[in-house]
């Protein structure tokens, strides 16, 4: 037993870096067994499987490997993500589709693969990492914002469907979290100034940390959060209220 409930098996996609990595560390500290699915799981110290979330066969094989090693998967955090920046009139369909594929269809494939274990257990927790840009909009990121908005919608609809089976579905849309994704965007001149400039405009006056997102996931996964489902829990220092 962990402090927050029973020891379970958690899969974190995108757990090789940034926010997903911090979520894996936090869930392990909470007493869960953690497995990472990532294109590059090497950054993780946990049971890792290389898988592209856009490929249902790779996702299915990875989930089978996790089950064989750690048992049924009753916690799933979808944190794998791919951003992209382009003026809409220059945005080709292939680039549009890839961003939708990773950020939206990947969530579909991973939930489909883990769901049977949750249904069999009569208990499950799904947390989808979307984005505060789904709330605020973001110029030059139409594909990304469309995908993340759809993830929020999926979260709300699926929560209604799975509630009777003991499974909660929530989303955490991060805003401005200090990860390789954010620093690359800063270096590429894509965030309208520096991280420091943004901190001055953030109500709590600091950049978000991966551990801030991980703490919200930890709560949503805990037994204490069993009456919370279909929610979009912003963790953004007050940037989007
Ligand atoms: P990151 O780039 O550090 O980590 C993303 C991880 O996803 C990487 O390890 C990468 O290998 C993995 N990944 C990418 N495509 C994949 C695929 N097809 N299959 C499997 N794994 C894949 O980014 P991050 O900042 O930690 O982002 C984590 C999540 O948070 C993403 O969904 C991102 O969209 C979201 N997010 C981040 C911020 C932020 O400020 N950093 C803001 C809003 C939303």
C-alpha cells in the first residue's frame, strides 16, 4: 500500500523526458509500479518500452510487455506530445496530420490498449496531459491546439462513459512548464520573448516545473480523487484562469 492508496501499475507515455518523466518519478514515490512508453525511454530509470504512440501494434506490444512484467495496467497517463509551429497558410497536411496523430490519436491507441485491464479491475485512472493553449489559443500552432482541445473533449466524453465502471478520466493542461520542449521553443524564438519575460507576466511569478504537473496527476490518481472525473485541471500559475 502507498500512502495514497493501493500499489498499482502505471503506464506513463512520454515518460522519457520532461513532464512525463516527472510524473513517473512522482507515481513511483507514491508507491506505484511505473512503466514508461516513449520513442526514447532511455532517460527513465523505470521499466521502459520503446513505442510510437501513433502505432497501435507497437502500443499493444508494449502494454503486453508491461502486463507480463508488472501486472494489469490500471493507471494511464498520456503525456507523450509533439508540438509544431507554422503559419496556417504554410501548414501542409502531412505536418497537420503528424501533430494530430501524436497528440490525439496516440491518446486513443493508449487508452484502447490499457482499458481492458481497468474494466476487469473495476478501477482505473486515466489522466491526459493536454495544454493551456487549448484554453487560450496559440498563433501558429493550429494543429497542436486542435489536437489538445480534442483531448480535453475526449476526456469529458469518456469520463461519462467510464464512470459506471469505476474509471475516472481527467485532463491536466500544463501552461509554461520548464522542459526541453519549452526551452527549444524559447531558443527558436517562438514564445514571444524569453522564459524570464513570461515569468514577469505569470501571477505566481515563476515558471512551472514538471513536478507541479506531476503533483496534480498524483492527486487525480489517488483514492481521494475518486469523485473527480471529466475535469480539466489547469496547472499554470494563474496564466489561464
Ligand atoms: P518533452 O518534449 O520534454 O517530452 C515529450 C516526450 O514525448 C519525449 O520524451 C518524446 O520522446 C515523447 N514522444 C513524442 N512523440 C512520441 C511518440 N510518437 N510516441 C511516443 N513518445 C513520444 O515535452 P514536455 O514539455 O515534457 O511535454 C509533455 C506533455 O505536456 C506533452 O503532451 C506536451 O504537449 C504537454 N505540454 C507541455 C507544456 C510545456 O510548457 N512544457 C505546455 C503545454 C502542454
